[in-house]
C-alpha cells in the first residue's frame, strides 16, 4: 500500500554521508522542541552529555527525501543574556562543536564525544508566546549560521483568535518561518524540506543591530571584539562577541579578563562610558532594547482575528486522529472499521461466492490421477477466489479509501512511537492493519512503504498477525469450546508474540535506519477512478505470483492424499503432533494441509476425527493447543509466495522456520499450564 510521499526537489548534490548536515533544534522549554524531534527521530537515538556535564542531548539520523540530516535535540535555553547554568555549555556547542578555541582549552570539562558544530539552527517558537521567543530569535541571528524557525502551536494560537503573518515575520527576521502543529505532525514535512534547503544554500540571516542610541556607544567594545588576537582566540562571530562583552559579566567577560588583561581594562572603560551616557547601565539598556524590538516585531506581524482558519469539521477530525491522547481513539476506530469488514462484510461475500463454489465442486470426487490433478487445480482457483473476493478486494478498497482521504497517514503518525519499539516506523501501520484481513496484500503493501532492513523485519512480523482465515478458525472452534475468554486470550497472544519476535529480530538485524518525516496531507474526497485503479494496482500481484504456487501446492497435496501417503505423513509428523503438541496422530495431515489454506485444516480435522463435535474426542487443552499452533505456524502458500518475491529465497525460508519455531513454543506454553490446571 503506497503512502504518497512528500515532494523534496533535488537542488544539488545529495546531502548524505560526509555531506550530511547537522541540524540543532533549539528553543525554550515547552515550545514543542522534543515533540518535533520525536516525530522525526529514527529507531536508534544517541544520548550524550555535552562535555560530560549538564543535561543530555539526543541525536539521530533522519531521511528527508533523498537527503539525510543529523538531527540534534539540545537542552532548552531561554536567552544568552545571562550565561549561567547549562546555557554556557549549549552555547559552546552551538558555536564550536567539539573543536573549542584557545580560550576554552584550559577548562576542566572538555568535549568527550565527536560533535561537529551545527550547520543549521532550527528554532522552535511558541505561537502563543511569540513575543518572548522573538528575543531568542534576535540573539540566534547573531551566530552566523543558517536559521530556520518552526512557529509551533499554531492551532492554539488560532483557538485564541491570534493571527500571525508568517510571511511578514520571515521577512523581518531574515529567516524562513514554517507554521507547525508538532504534536499532530502538521507542517513537519514542509519544515524539514526548508531545513534541507537552508543547509544546501548556507545563507545566514543578517544580525539585527541594537537601536541607534545604543549602537553609537558600542563602537569601542566592537573594536576590542574585532581585534585580531581576540577574534582568533574566541572564534565567535563579531556581533555576538560584542553583545556578550557589552551586556554579560559571565563566561566571555571572565575569559577576556584571564587571557587579555589589557583589552579587559579597555572593555571596562568602554562599558563605564556607555553606562554613563545612557539612561540605565549598559547591560540593562541592551536587554530592555532587545525586549522592545521584539515587542515591536510582535505587533507588526500579529493581530486579533480568525483569518485562514480551517473548517470546524477539519479541526474536529484532526483532534480525533492526531491528538496525542485522543488520536489513539481515532486509530482504534479505524481498526474497528477494518475488523467489521473482515468479520462481517467478508463473511457475507464468502457465503455468497466462495462457499457456493465449494458446494458446487463438492460432488466431484475423482478417483483417477488425471481427475485428482484437475480437481486440485480447481481447488487452487477456488482458494485464490477465497482470498481475493471476500477478503482482499473489500479490504484493499477500504484501505485505499482511507489512504486517499488522508486518514491513514494520521493513523501512521499516531502509532509511530509504538512501532519504534519494534525497530520500525509508523509507516508500516497500514500493512500491519491489512494483515488482519490477509497477509498477502499486507506483504505487498510493505514493499511500497519500506526498504532494506525495515522491509525484512516488517514482512517477518506481519506473518504472525492473525489473518481473517486464522481468526475465523479461532472464532469457530474457540468460541464454541473455549468460550469468550478463551478466544480473547488466544487473540491477545498475537501482540505478545509480535513484540517478542520483534525484539529478537532487532538482534538479528541490528542495523538501524534513519528517521522519516511523515507528511500529514490535507483531507480529500477520493475519486472512483483513483479508488479502482489503486485497488487493482495493489491486488494484481496475487494473480501473477500467488496463483501458480497455490495451484502447484494444491496438486502436490492432492497427489499425496491420492496415493495413500496420509499414513506416512501422520507418522512423520508424530514428533510434532503427539509428542510436542499432545494431539491425536491423525491431525498431522490437517495441519499440513493448513499450509495451502487455513480453512482446510478445520475441514480436515472434522474428516480425520470422523465427527463435527470435537468435545468428545479432544480435550479443552488439546483444542487450545491446536488453535495456538495453527495461529502462528506457516500462514499459507500464498504468503510464502509473496515472501519469496519480496525478500528472496533465504529470508522466505527463514520466515518458515521462524513461524514454525514460534508456533511450537507458543503451543507448548499454552499446553503445559492448561495440563496442570485442567
């Protein structure tokens, strides 16, 4: 199932490998910094401390189209007006990375990890507290690095009827501004597209000087900062160093006093002269002036009103599907809708199509080899129809509808963090959802949204999802003999097994993939032509790939049965059926035929035991064990065929071994406690 990707135009050499830029997320606390980082982060995040002290930063690689960035979430900073607490450490890494200049080499805490200075600063500002954050933006503009601004919490600003002219704000700051709603993923694809463009263009905003009445008194301090020996020793942009020496008695002030006593004496004279000429001390005047300029800028780009507000239905839909808490309700609603189709609509279609085909073919029981082969071929086509008509077409059509409308992208964004625990991204939510109906289209969808290691892990895990066929057996046998609690317990085994197998696969495939930016497209009404075209596009592989193997498997199994190999098959499977699972020996063939199609296992169980009432010949422990094994061992020939195409022979056979092994372990884990209790 293909998720339409955001468009990232190629505007030069790819930014990958040694060309990968480092992007530092900066901003005050509670602006949404970490929310943006989590939305983009990969499954492997590196946690390190800056120079071994202070709070840790997080870093990971993120794919933005064909480019990559190293994304760093730095500790929060309020201002550079006072360099106290953790602020000096953050400022050092913003300026120098791990290559500290001469004035910092004597310090006890030196860089411990490789950390190149950031190529782009990504400032996250709170749209509901814009005036406060604008002061930090004015300070960051002095750092001489490309600056991109994420204007976050735009939804809350809209609810407060505050309109912000984003274009005017960008022009006045000299840096691109992108409106976002980070906790809903809105605007993040555009944001990182702009970040990559800023890294490629490497254009920094022009630092905005203080008001003229202050600037006139800073010339002497600017001369000290620009002197060759001081500039070389500090390695700081001239405007930033000038303002720090003028307004702070902290880090740079102390370093100048230690390393350049003559210049320090000149600095004190210049500061005293400026303070005497100004209404207030120089540091207070600079701070007040920055606050005043931020206030003027705020007034110039904001006004009350509700311009460009999204329709009410759209806001309510986003609250349902994208809200950090309520978003899961929307996702569960989608899952419930899919399950309704699987267990209601599909059952209706099955009873009116495939069930009638089976009933029509039932009287034909040939005894010669040619007839047996012909009947096996017919069974193969009926088996294919049993997948496509009742399950695949309605399911794929429904999911294409959800995708084209923009809802499925929102589900993927909400569940992204959960899939990170399996080493995957939220983009695989759609294939996993499809797997509840049929593993075959789910595997086909996996090829469209993943690649490399993610594709392998996702495909292997999808085979452990209870498809509609396996779910039907659980409901048919479990509901009748084990009760509602028993059926629920068996279904709950699936997420447990998927989680445990996912952790094991993270060890087998330890390499990690970069994070991805999930686009949140606008809502749309799908066209009938697009629905039909996409449904066919994502269903045709089953005819070209699955049908030949399905027919071949049907012929092989039919010939084995025709030549009386049932006894030998049951005998060969005795170590599994009798010794391990504790089942009657005659259930070997039904289990084997389940590889062709799971419903065949259920039909052949009745035939092998000679009764439709299993309670008299099987104990509850045996029924539960049989269902647990049937749920997790090799899904079907169709699924194996898709695995061959998707992953190749080696991984497809590994999938078979993994599913059989997991099924044996789970079945034994079900059998042993029940034997002790019942």
